[in-house]
């Protein structure tokens, strides 16, 4: 009887820690079509990503920005500018934008982003369209 009680206690206490330690399920967000609403700059973007390229289309203009995607883990990737409006290319030149997926939901994920070497971090949500 003591062994059963001890086993149930261990399972009851340990199960939440095991479930929480698994982290977010990021693999399903590596490719697809997404929408980003940037509330800081009051802009919306349509994003299309495959395993190596991310295209960002601004809803407010005809601008398209192309990034190279490099996944460094299941929940972290970096973006390096390939092409876009000259002002954007100049800003991102020789810099990497580091993205960390913090939480996943059925059709979206919360992420943090910062430029490599910059301590300023932004938090946003990317919603899956397709």
C-alpha cells in the first residue's frame, strides 16, 4: 500500500514538470503562410516561408523583402537580408535577425526577435494563414 501511495505521489508531482519541460512544438511553423501585425509601427505583413527563404509582403505598400532562413534549432532561426527596398537592405546589411519561438498555439506562435549583437528585444505573435 505504501508503494502505491509513493508511486502516485511521484507521478502527481513529477508529471507537470515533464509536460512543461517539453517546450513548444515549433516544427509545424517552419514553413507556411503567415500574417504579422506590427502594432509598434502600425503595419501588417504577409509572410511566406519555406525551409530556406522567407518573403515578406507589406500590406501598406508594394514592398517585398526577401530573407535567407537558417534554423539553428527547432524553435530558433535567423534571417539574413537578400533583397528588398534599398533602405531596408541598408539597415539589415551584415546583420542577422534572431527569432526565438517562445510559445505555440494551434494557429500562431509568440516569438522574440533581436538583431545579432543588439540587446533590444521585441515580442510579437505570428498567425498562420495557411
